[in-house]
């Protein structure tokens, strides 16, 4: 075992030395590059990777992702251990920070400079968490308090007893026996033996009215602009207004709607829902999906046969310098876990294998994807590149040059418009290239 460790260390040292001096292909273990905009990337996969963008003042470091990640934006720094340990420093000018191990340990200083500490479920105070400004608890769920702006909430044996008070809010609950909520100038809501009986009275001037729902018998809510009925609640519903009508007969199997929301659903066989610029359609839920979203200059189509097939295309709807209306500006497909292909602005990429089911997850791309990419073909600005078996064979061809290498550069050849060079034992022979 000791001998194996020695050989591994020697290999890594050799890898770094030759990569710097002889252009050795360190993929998938090692990669280092600097872009024209000074954005830099360095990786010793899967142990460590570092990406930095001076233009946006952002940086990120991954250590055996997803084990530990640290990133920064300007003066703010953030770190994460797995998916429950978090640490964040917001600015050098103040002491605002947080150190959390969710859901057990919380410590920090909030934006107002006030410190807090909590050890769940025993007790303490947490600030700026779960949408609350402050949360205090003792032997959760026995007793707790929280605040959001001017609204103060007290709970005992959560979620059984709860009260909330604020300038526009008055809420009381003994769940599931009785509860009421008054949002002054908007509505009054109430339940008795939840979810058997609920009622609402809308007090706003925009759409006044009200009603009740008695589960599982009947319900009706009538406002100035809409009228809704429930029968055998929640399975049968009918709602109508000037802008919208909805029919559930029964929910969730048959759902129909027209107006701002348009639905045609026969679950689980077929469903289609449209709202604003988004349309979602499925067949044999949840396996086959056909989604569409309209943007300012293009319409994006996404099609899935989960979990194996994915397809996406962007169809131009407004003429640009590069495209006419109806052109496809980008296209992507994946056959998981075998292969994927994509084209954007004339540049293409094909690769196999594709073990990660999602598309271009940046942390996966930086730290893991090169390990299972057996073959990659790139076409960028007319330059075509082939990368086979972690770089054991590489080939690049463009109008200006042709180059190939075998066994990480053990042998190779490079031809440009002005000279030819040969490679053997990681050393170059032939005329030196002219530097611009």
C-alpha cells in the first residue's frame, strides 16, 4: 500500500510538471486555463476546483463536491458543508455573519448587528431564517415566538395554538378545532374542525364577497367578479367569471379551464396548462412532457421522456443580425445515460457518456463530468476537436492548423501554415512556432 501511495504522488508531480512545460493533457485529473477576459479555472478532480472571474468579482472553490464549497462575491463570502452546514460573512465593514448546521445549531449576527444563538430543539433565537426576521423557541414545539416586520406570532404546542398580531393582521388558531385570520382591508378567514369547514369574507373594494366550503358536501364562494361552487368537496368544482371559468369533474382526474389560465387535463393520461407565456403539456404523467415558454426574442421548446430523453430548442421570433424569424438559434438533446449533443450560435458539442441526468450543472461540469466523458467532439468557430478516452487520443483541425496526439502526448504531430512539428516522449521536434 505504501508503494502505491508513492507511485501515485510521483505521477501527480509528473503530471503538473509536464503539463506546464510540454502541454501534457491532464484530463480528467488536472486542468488549468485562463480566458481572454481574465476568468481563470483550475482543478485537480474530483478533490479541488477553483474558478474566478475578476470582471464580476466572483470566485468559487469546491472541495470534493458536494462535500464542501466556498464562494465569494465582492466582500461577501459563503461556505457550505454537504447540504446542512452553512457559513456566511456579508461584509468587512460590519460583523454580520451566520454559522448554521441545519436543523440543530444556529449562531450569528444579523443585519442590525444583533447576535443570536439557538440549539434545536432545546431553545434559543434565530434571526433571518425561513422568511422570519426573528424566531425564538423553548423545547420546540412547546413554546415559540416569531416576527415578520410588525407582525408578532406566539405558538404553544405548535401547530396547535397560535396567535399573530400586527398593524393589519389579527390571527388566532387552536388547530384543528377553530381558527380565524383578519387581514384588515382584505379578507376575514375562519375554519372549524379543519378541513371540514372553512369560510372567507373579502372586505377589499376590488372584489368583495365571500362564502364557505363544507367538506365533503358543498361549498360556494361568490364575489363581485366570480362565482365558485364545490360539490363532494374537493372533487367537483365549477367557477365562472368575466375572465375565467374552471371545471373539476372530478379533481384531479378531469380539469378544464379557459381564460387567463387554460387547462385541459385527463389525469394521468393527458394534460395541458397555459398561463401567460408558459405552456406545459404531458402524456402518461409524469413520464412524457412537452413544455413551451415565450421570451422577448425567441420561444423555447422542451420535451422529455423521463428519465431517458430530453430535447430543447430555441426558435427565433424577432429578427436579429444572426437569425431570421423561424430560425433555431440553439438546440440540445440527451439520451441518458449514454450521450448528449448541443448547438449554440453555430458551435456544437457531442459527448458520451452522460451519467448526470440534468443539463450542464456547473458543479458537476467542473468536478465530475470529465471522469465519465469517454469521447467528446467540439466544433467552435470552425475548429473541430476530438477527445477520446480521457485524452489518450486528441485531434484538432481548423483552416490554420492540424494537430493530434496519442497517449497524452507521448507521440504527436502539429501542422500550421508555416511549419510542422513532431512529438515523441512528450518532447517536440521541428521548427519552433513563431510568436506573434
